[in-house]
């Protein structure tokens, strides 16, 4: 599902001029012109793994839920038990349809006793908002799409905390050293309130900073200035994609879709069937996918030829019918060998099973491997 109108005018981030001045190349992403790279994909990827990278994520959607029934409503609208998360805690969750398919995958923050922030994908902003507002009808809640008022800047990598602490005008509302992963705090930049989360989509430690649009450019420039002495580089969507692939993180439109059951994608644990409230998609989730439905696996190959999204998976070199399809693939910059995520038939999903990727007419052997491919040292 997508909310993008192909005839609509392109949207630009509030940081667009900064990207132009940094020499970024741009790509269309969910109707937005977003930086795909500044220097090279490899340099930006390695910087995030070794020092730090700064990303513009202002295309993401921010949806605020408030009201006495906020927690109960979210338990009904989403697959997880979001009423149970602690104050300033984040939780990954899924917005399902009645058939159990995935409308979107989101991160939900609890901001107060009756206030939550739902962060959705850019391409699913309007379907997610529409579904959330429709599901709110029976509850005493207000669902407000704040996406146009909020910019999102991510600083990811081993030096992320040091850089933010040295950013002029930036102040965290607590100790960023002790802030746990998937937790958040309030902060400020030059007197303007911020929301700071220890979250990310790269497999590295880092922070995501939600800032009012009017202050976004000044904050970006201050972080870039502070980061010069600590190896910070601006990073685009290309490096973000290889980083999240190494970390085994699914991407909507690749690993997740309306036709995907969470259990097929290895996300069955996100669907809380133990909660005692009904939720949209519950009956379909309890029934689950068929026994022959494809399941998501990791693949590792030798050499330098990587499988890409859409390439077929075969059980042997001479098999005529595909037994699966790659959803994401690349030559891993960190590991130095080809990796991929793919949906394959259950018979081929066991760890260590050898399969064959059809890479432009050549069958390349690959081995089913566990996810993630890469985990940072803690």
C-alpha cells in the first residue's frame, strides 16, 4: 500500500538546501526528493560503523494520539500491547488489516499517561493515518497527523553521543550515557523543545532527534559543525539501506507488505495474541499463514556477485521453477561478502540449507543464515 500520488508535486525536506550545498545526489522516495548519497555509498556506510553519520529522516510520519482511552485504543488499533509500555519507552509494532496483512510497521513512544507518538513510514503516512483515525471512532482519543510540523534528524554510530553533547545550543533533558536503547527523553535546542530517542535503523548505537521544522536547519548545521572533529559525515538513503540490511531490519515494500503475515517475516512475536483485548487482524493472526507460505530468511554467498530485490531463488542449479525471491540484497560493505534477505518455501528455510540465486542468468550458491548478519559490539 502506498500513499504516493504519481501526479503530485515532489516534496522537499526542510533540510533540502543543506543537502544541495553538501553536493548530495537525490532520489524520489515516497514522493519526497531525498539525498541518496553525498560522497560514496561505501564511505558513508563505513563512517556510521566506525565514527558517525547524520541522516535526514524528515519524510517520516509522526502521528500523535492523546486522550483518556489512548492506551486502550492503541491496543485495539495495533498488534502489540502498547498500553503496557513505560513512560518514555519506545516499542516496535505493526498496524494490521483485518486479513492480518501489514499496513505499516511503526515505532510507538509513550510520552505521558494518555499521550503517545506513533512514527510511521513515509510511503504509508496516509494509509496509516486513515486506518488509525477510523479505528479511533469508538474511543475517547484524538489522532493528529503532525508530520508536516516535525523534522527528524538521526545521528548514528559510535561517536553519536559525543557529537550531540558537543553540539552548540543542544541540551538533553537527562544523561544520554544512561539512556537505554528504545528509550527517550526531552531536550532543547536554543530554547526550542526537542524529543530525543535512542533508536535507529542502522544496527549501530545512535539517536533520533525530533525537532520543529523551523529549527531543523539550524540544528542540522550545528550537529555537522560539532561532528567535524569526530568523523561525522552526512549519509544518504543508499548507505541507510545497506546498514539496515546488515542489521537484518525489514523494509516496508521489500520484506513487508499488505500480503505479508508477520509470522512469515519473523515478526510473529510482535503480534501479542496473549493480550485480553481484541485488535484488528487478531482472527487472521490466530489462524496464521498456510503451512506452505514462504518465510523470510537470510542468505550468505561467496564471491562478489550479490543478489538483488526481485532475483529468483532456486533449489538447485537445474531447477526450472523458482522456490523463492530476494527482497533485499547487496555486497555487504562491513562483511565483504554478498548478503540478502529472501522469501523461500519452508522446505528451504532451515539454517545451513544451500540454495541458488539467479544473478542475471547465473546460478550463484548461497547458504541460509540467521539474522542479523551484523551485530555491533556492546
